[in-house]
């Protein structure tokens, strides 16, 4: 069975490696060999072992009827969308690791796949090496999923873990993560939570069966988290993690991406460094959690190749994923309820005037005080905290 | 689509509940309703909501051509084997939660299913609510699995967690677990590791593609673990867990079930109470872990119903599981290497005479001393420890 890779970067080259290193078991599992025929990339790779597979025009792959499976590891919405669409329309099944593409064009591409009786899958788009997509679409199918909480961005989890362990401040850790290659030159997509937002949009689409627009999800990153916040967290016996959450509310879901203060008995408390984990609560299943590498060339490629085995086993058998193009109207995020940890320069009497009796959690700081509110809706909290004033930072509790 | 349940106990009645409670999403996911037509049980259930479905003769189900999917939740090898075989031969797909049946007759039943172009699946047989079977057979298919370490028995993990937290001794905790219904009257299968042994035999069969005989796996339970062992563990900053392990060794695997001393950074260290977790290391994927309820009526039923959705989606489409009837010759367990924690009444000079320089980990006990050996094969360790004598207990380190 002939296959092609579009995009010969970190993940694409990882896919070529996995196909080579695990050739024997893959052949056994598929029933025939997965033979790499093309690699699409505009760059030249002189001396590369796959040099002879390299092509610069996607139509070369589209036109080749022998190619049944195409891997998209280019990233970004365009030209990935145009290329993937053309492959599906040419009767080829596609797997992608590209969460931007799936979050933006997932419903449309699944519809095109359905019409052309091929499959479009994307295990590597969320949680790298964690097989969370197939867990939701093919394993936890007996359940109504009531909650997902995910640490699904390795860059930010690495940074938060290091801030916690070393007491460093945000800017310092960002520079270090960039020098180690864990954070990009422009780290916005990671540190501002956009990446996590796209991922929870994809997961919420899968569990609801409808299309979630990631623009509807309130998203905060970690760029405002400071060394002082971690000092408070330590005093409270908690850790700070960037969570991407969705929770069932009536017929729909309520979503948010934000840093949260986690207790040690929270399932995600111990998830450290670049590792990712997804907590899922089902109405029958109860608690479950899936943990693994969130990124990296080989773990992500492993997920892509797992998808290739799936596609090879299901040639001419379109498999239902259950994510329609109908839009899911998310529940109003202003009605979500949390306890909030607040740092403020306001006085104790001012605090109690607005928030009533609260739990104080103070460090030896002259000009501020920290406290945890009772459970309030986002809406109530906003009103009271703006009335209070002097807010230095706010982190929700989970 | 008509379905039947064989065995109306804890899990079987859970399956009936899940089918009822989640009827709407199940119908959506399958494309038609899963209608419960028969429940096979020798007992009477007067007043039960499914009373009219109850039958006493399995041939009533075999003969009914409308029934396409049968659930086996009776437990034990016979008569479950006879009944399941008859269902498969009658062209019905089967899912079972029965690890004894799968460990003993799995290869044979899969072969019968293949011949009759139906499916035989068993997600609930290992790890209850953790979808570990499908994760291995349908998700991590890009990898060669190099290691599995599993906490896959809720009873023993509950007991060990309580011994650790309360300092209780084994007999006391067993009585408590029995009174709470967490341990059976005859707890042998759980506490002596037989249940975990069958489960790791199943998982090793799945990753190797060959049939593992559970009788070949050296198995120790927790019945010799004492409150004193936990005092030593605490002094070493470790926890004691019953692990079921397999590790790739050349072309085969090396397996063992035994209590192990785990460090806090071990992926399974924090798995407490009745929860289960499976650690998997793939050659491309690296570390991953899957956590959830190991038992219980609804979590286990959730896995069974997930299988029913799979079976319904694959009527007339036999799906390859990749577990042949050829026997896997496991690697010689005597060649496995570990560090061993040893309690002995021997003197320090006797210890160092046999084991050279060791790490002592002593409590304030008059008549014994604890130490950790260097890494040794099982074989070497046995020789040296029997030469030393005065052994009170031995626990391996992981």
C-alpha cells in the first residue's frame, strides 16, 4: 500500500522514521507493507535517505492512483486545507497532526471524506502521543461524557512546572524554554492558550457530535502568572496548571481555557514538564485519565502511524466519527461557577464588604493580601471584583 | 438491533442500566436502537423491570436469529465457554467481561469468531473502565510495545493503600475489605495475584500477537505484605503496589506479577484505592498511562456497552485483533533483573559476605535489618539469599 507525507518537518520526518523502524510489525498489523512513495516539501533535502521520494507539487500525489493514504504534517490552515481537500476528493484517506486545520475545517473535511467514501482522521492533533481521539470516538462510546479537563500544551506545562520547582519568573522561564526549543520564537499560540483552546474545541466537538467554534471559548494563557502566584500556590498546597476544560450543562457544554489552582488529589496535579494528560468523566464510567507525551517528533509520529494502520484497515470502509457540521451553541461562560483566588491591595474590610467571609492565604507581603472566594459565577465575581478594585491577579480553583 | 445478556449479576445488571440510561446517545452512535431481548440467568428476579426478558436456557438465544449481539457477564470458564462458543457459531458477535474465559480460551474463541465472520471482544476483561484493550489493538498500532506495568486489581490496591495510610496489618485490612464488599469471601484469586496474572497474560498476548499461557507467569500476591514492610517502605520514601508486568526481551516478553516498591516519580505511584492504571512504554511513543475504575458495576458495564457499540458498527465486518493461537514462549523469568529489598535476621557481615556493599534501610528493630541489593538476576538473588538465610521478607524495587 503506497502512502505519502505532506510536510517534511519535525513530525513528517518522524513519520518516515516510524514507518522504517517498525516496518515489520506494521506490515503484520496491516496485512501488507506501508510503502512511502512521496514526501511533499518545497525545500530540498540533499543526501536525505528519502530524497528520491521528495516532490514539490501536491498534484503529483493527487494524480497517483496508487497512493491510498496521505499524511498531512505541514501545520497551519492553508495550504494544508487545499491539499487535504484535494486528496480526499481524489479518493485518498488522510490523517493529520494539524490541530489548527482540524479546529477550523474539521467538520468540512469530514463531510468531504464522507462524500468520497474515504476517512479523515486526526489522532495526533490533540495530545500527541495520547490516543485521546480514538478513546473518545471508539472506546468511551457507552457513556455520556460529562467533563473533560486537559493539560494539552507541553510548552506551558513545562514552563509552569519549572516556575514551581525553581521559583523563577515567567520571562526567565520563557527565555529558557525558547533556548531549549520547547517554546517557539513567537510563543503566543502556546502561552496565550490558543493551542489549548483549539484542542478543547476539537474534543468538545467529538463528545457533543456537533461543531464547536474555538472562537466561542474564553481563553487565558499563562503570561500573567508570576513567581509570587506560585508562592501563594505553595502556601495553599496547590499547583498551577493551564487547563482546557469542558463540562456538560443541560444539552450543551460549557468551555474555558485558563490557569487553575489544583489540589494534590486532583487527577492532573502530578502531570509535570512536557507531559500531557486528559481527565475524562463519563456518566457511567466515572473518572478516567490518559497520560503521555504531548509533543515531540516520535510520539506524535507514533500517533500518525497508528492512524495510518487504522486507515489501511478501513480502505473503502468509511468509519463514523460522529461530528456533524451543525454548530454547537456553548453555554454562557459567564454562568460558570468557580472559587477564585484573588490578590489585591484592598483592605480586609473592603474585601469582606464585597465578598463576605473569605479564606485568606497571605504571604509576608506589605502591600497585598490573597484570599479565596466562595463559589461564585463568573458574572458575580466580575461585578464584585471590579467593585473591590486593587486586583493584582486572579486564578480559578479546580 | 436485538441484544442479549448472559448472567444477570453485578455487571450484567449494570449493562441493562447503561443501555437504558444512555439509550439516546447509543442509538445515535450505532444508527439504530440496541434493544435488550433476553437476559439469561438461572435465578428468578420477581418484579425486576426486565423480568419479561429473563430466560433460563441459552439455546433460546442461540436459536433467535434476530439477536446479533450477546454480552457474557457470567464469569468463570464453564459454562461461559460453551455458551459463548454456541453464540459465535450461530453468527452472533460476543463481548465478555470475563478475564478467566479470555485468558483460558481467548485464542480459541477468536478463531471460532473468525471462522463464523463475527467478532469476539473483551474490553471489560482487563482494567474495567480503562479502555486498555482497544488502546492496544486499535490505537498504539504504530508502536512496538516494550513494557506494560499494570495495577489491575482493585481489591489488592485498595488493601495496600489502606495498609499504607493506616499502618494496619494484612489480616485486619482483608477483613475490612471483605465487610465492605471490596474483597470476596474467598479472596485467593485477588490477594494471591491470580486475577492480575490472567490480565497481564491477556495484555501480553495482545502486544505480542501470540497466545500467552498464564500458568507460565511467576505470580506472587500481597498476603505476605505486613505493616512492618510498609514502615520500611515509608522510610525509603516508597510505596508498595501489586504490579503485573511484561517487558520485551529479544523476540519475546518476560512477565511477572508481584508486589513492588515504587518511587514517587513512578507513573503508578499515586494510583490509590480501588482505581487501576496501566503504564505502557512504546518504542516510538515513549511513556503513556491509562487510569480509571478497575471494577464496579457501572464502569465495567460502560466498557461492555462500548464494546456493544463497536460490535453493532461492525456487524458482518470481522475486525482483526492480532492474537494468534500460536503459543508465545516467554523469556525465562529467572533471568529478570531487579534490585531487591530484603529483611533478614542475619548480621551485617553475613549480608556483606553474600551481597557485597548494600544500601541499608533500617528501622529501630532489635532482631532484623533491611537492605537493598545491587541489581541481580532472580537466579543470582535466589542463590545468594538462600546462602544468607534468616530472610524475613523480600520485595522487588521498580
